[in-house]
C-alpha cells in the first residue's frame, strides 16, 4: 500500500496552459467531437505562443470520394475555421500500389479531381481555405532523398 501511495504522490503534475478567451475558443473548435485528445497541452502551448497549429490528413486516391468522407471533412472544416494549417496528402502512389488497379495517368487526373472537389466543398460551406494545402505522395516518395532515407 505504501508503494502505491508513493507512486501516486510522485506522479508528474500536468499544468494546463492558460489561454485568452479567443485562444480558448480556437482550442475548443480544434478538439470538439474528438473521442480523445492526446496532445492537448501541446496544442494549448502553440496557441498561447501565437503560432499556427498544423494538421495532416491523408487519403488514397483510389476512387471517387463518397459519404464516408463527411466525417473527416467536418473535422478538417473545424480545423480550418480555427485557423489551423491543414495539409492533405493525396496518396497517389499508395493508390497505384493498391493491387495496380489504376494507372499513374488515371491517378494524376484523380489527384486534380480530389483537390478541386475538396476545395469546392470547403468553399461552398463558407470554410476559409487560405491555410489548406494539398500534396501528392509522388511529389516526394519518388525522390532519391526519400528512397535513401527509407533504406536507412
């Protein structure tokens, strides 16, 4: 019993970073409707320091976006509304390697389609897109630097 009490007494104390009301509203927007927030203190520190939080979401361009995209897109809309810089990876190489169902040429068209469609969805909902960025997997995964790093 003494060991248990000692372990509880020596547990590190978490300190919550104080935020202004505006920063607190941004934090609430970023973290709302999430089942778990694992880096809440880091997000709070970024906001308190006046920095721009960053988020990343990846999706393989294997077919047309469908109804299941609504959940992540709603969260991305929250991020963008809270001033988060959002990078969306359009994983074209992953889609190509997915049992070779699509050619690289087809995937180039899908990447354009996805980026235009997703941008249009956010714009039509009145979501700011200034901090929305799209990147393709092939833009870096086919470079020698990436390949050498992967081999290491």
